[in-house]
């Protein structure tokens, strides 16, 4: 039965962001809905449960102030779709794709379901090729490659927003800058943070190459449920229709998961760990797995989701499940942040599982992998010696151990710490790494080759 031309006034209950109707035949799961209230204002909704007796609708703008007997609902018989055109670049939208930049709505004959289309796994291409972020701790030790999903694990009060904005400003594909685009998705951010992002991109001149989706903290929480899907629909269009290399930065996935928990609780779903629904893993995977590359397509989607860990707990369900789905993580440290080090990336728990496929002779430099291994090894040993010094005193250490302490301090202050205005090229990062390793004697560098030492080790004159 075609019901797309009819409006129904059969709302029987409203609970949070959910609206319940009875006796509506022919409704499909996922259908888009328009809800007209007693002031003739239109709200957007989506069918999330249907049966012969009742229909449950998720209203993205919430059900506050709805008068049930004066609420009209139209089922559009179509999924949520986003209009797509090259004019998307430089625009700012909300979670449902409505403009937030005081410019007209995007008009286009091309519209696509925000839930995306299934990709044949056999059609996926393996992520390769280095993306330069300008951040030494990422480029040098946890390199990002095209098509990868590399989350940032942060905590309340840590500068993950500054880091996300810096990556957007500085990220580039060496040799292919003209084909690079950014999709920036912010969920549940404060007004000041939203202004910060927009001003950062405008002042740096990159806004014309960015599509922004913004949901403020005081905007409806349910809008956060659709925002990443709308943003990724745009990313897929830019990547696979316009052959762009797209970097998707999403902050903060914890706010998304909180919205998911809220609606799951209202629906009566059985809670799992810490009250989140048991399908949190598959729901996050639906989002994260839209990144990647497709064979015989020039474009790619690389994703950096930001996850703020409640209570700095990396075993919390959101970072824990994110870690299972993605290929590594960049972990921010409260201790380093308290020391005034920015970005406060803590090295031991951070990793990029696909780093080896995007670095080396053809992408960065032939010594990159060996140099990264040596940095990890030297810093790990220096941390052990630092712990020992806190027990027995630094003056009791050998001269070699003293060199490791000197290396650790220089590594944190010069390599990790770089400020948010300093974008380093990958060659600058690698040269700085050799300069710091030269604090140690050549015989202590067992993870680089003799040819590397001969070529790059900086002897004191």
C-alpha cells in the first residue's frame, strides 16, 4: 500500500525521542518520516520498529512540546537520503544534512541513502600509501595510510579537539594535495568548540576543501545517531564518484554511543556492558567499516574517529570495541598533558597496525621502519631506567643509563612536544629522530643497520 501521500494523526505516546503510533499498515523499517506538530513545524524521523499493532519512530529533533492529538505524521516510503554535488565542499550542515551556514539548501538530482550500500569484500583494496599529518608521533611512529581507520583515544579535558583540528589543517597526500578533501563530523560539541573548528579551518584556508557536519551539545541527541552516516555518505561520494582522497575526522564517538544507549533504553532493549546495548559493536562497525579503498577506484576514505574514554578507562566498551574494529590507536596521556607537552601522545600503548604498508623507500624513506623500531626500543628502555632512578636515585645510575634518561627527556620535549602551529614534514620528523638517537652511542642502536648509522647518525664535532 502506498502511504507516502497520506498524513496520520494516530500518535498514542511519546517517550524521550520516540513517538509511538498505532494501526498504520504498510510501514517499512528505516523509512523516513515527517512529523508536523501543532505549530506546523516539521521534524524529521525514522521508523525503527514496526508491527501490525504499532509503529515506533525515532524523532531526530525530539518529541518535546508535541501535543499528541495535534501531531500529524507522514511516512515518505523512502530511506533518509543526502543530496550530493561538488558544491558540498566548503559547506556546514547539521546531522540530517540541513545547512548550518546560512546558505541555501543543496539542490541536486543525485541523492543517496545515508546508510550506504554494501561493498563486496572481494572488491576492497588493501590500505596503502602514507598520509602526512604533520604530527611527528603519528607520522614517525604510528603512520596513517590511505584507507585506514586510526582512532584517537582521549579523556575529558585533554586536547583532542586541538589535535583533530590540527590534523585537518595539515593532512596531505605527498604529491596529490589537489585531490585531498576532508569530511569533519562533530557530535555533541559545545558552541565554543564548534566555533573553534570553523575559525581554525577558515583562518588556515582549508575550509573550502572541508565539508563540516555539526551537532551541538544542546542540539537533539538523536541527531547524533544519523550524523556520522550522513557524513560518510558525502565521503563516499567524494571518494568514489569524484576520485578524491578523503580524510574523515569524527569527534566524539562517545557522544554517539551515549545517544545509542539512550534510544536503546527507551526501546526496552536488554542492556549489556555498562548499560550499552549488545549491538554496540555491530553498530560501530557499520560506521567504521565504510572507510577503505575499492579496487579500480582512484579515491579512498581514511578515518580518524575521536573517542573520549570515560574515566580514562581504555577498557570501557566504547574504546574497547573501537579497538577491535579499527587498525590501531593514538592514545593521549593526562600525565604528558599536565607537563605541558602537546600533543600529549603516549607512545607505548599507541600503534598503527598498517604502518608497514605505507612507509619505506617508495613512500617515506628507506630507514623509516627500522628507525621507528629503534625509537620505540630506546624509549621503552629509557622509561624502565627512569622508574629505576625514582627508586635508587639518578646519581647511582651508570653513564649509559644517564644517556638514556637524557634521551627520554629530549624525546618528550622535542619529538613528542611540537605545538599546534608546527607542521613537520616526514623528512623533518625522521631527521629529528636521528638527532635524538645520536644522544646514545652507536653500539646501543641495534635495530637500525650499520648503513643507516653511517648515513644518518649525527656525531658530535
